[in-house]
C-alpha cells in the first residue's frame, strides 16, 4: 500500500485512514495492491486497488435441491446461510407474490421463469468490489463529488475532485492504474 502526496504528514494520515477503513471492512487479505495519489492544492484524489481472486459464485444447485411439480418449482434448502440472498434473487426475478416460503427449508415458486440449474445466488466478486468502493468513499475527501471510474476486471480505479476534473489528471490516473496493474 502506498499513498503519494506532496505533504508527508498528509500522506501518513491518509495511509492510516485507508488502513483503518480496509481493516474495518475486513478487506486486508482480499487486496493485492493499493495506491492513492492525493493533491489537496489541485483538489484531486486518485485511488487504484488491485483485488485478489474472489471466491467462486454460489449457484442454487450449490445450496439446495429442487424439483418441478405441475406449475410449481419446489426448492429444498440444504445450506440456509444463503437463504436471504436466494430470496432476494427470486423476488427480483419472479416477484414476491409468486415466491412462497412455507418453512425455513422450503421455497415454492408458482409459474417459474428462472432456470434453476444456472441461477446464481451470490457473486462474491461483486460483494468484494462493493466493499472496496465503500472503503474508498470513506477516505475520499468530503465534497469530492466529481468522480471518474475506470474500474475493470480485478482493478477498482477512482479519480475524484470537488470541481470538474482537469484533463491533465487523466495522464496521472492512467500512470497509477498501470503501476498497480503491474504489481
């Protein structure tokens, strides 16, 4: 982890803030590299985070068994750790009115449109990225609302300012991205 700033004390403060945010969100082991560039004189904040590989997605077949009976899809839950996530996905895809939960181990869907064989319940990489964004927004200077996002693959890349971002900062943004990408 590296914080670049013309002010050494400011760099140390941001380093501490970032470490606390990452620790609080339990992200330390999920991150491969981090670089933050901040210049308060020009009101610019650049942060690039390289993520470790996330866990594999959880599909319906990984947590439950299912069978069709007439126009009803019956799901028998084997691992209830993911039940809230499953219900969210089903409500979004099928509508709450079509999803019933007679008990904690059973879910029934009337007239299902989903493909239960390929239904993704949890995508850990999305959750990991969401938590990284949370950490970055916690340490980003207050009032920096103009944001440019260049995230891709296993990189989370943000540049922000409290005013319209000058084009001259794109070069620095790309340099930081390349530096972290190659670590």
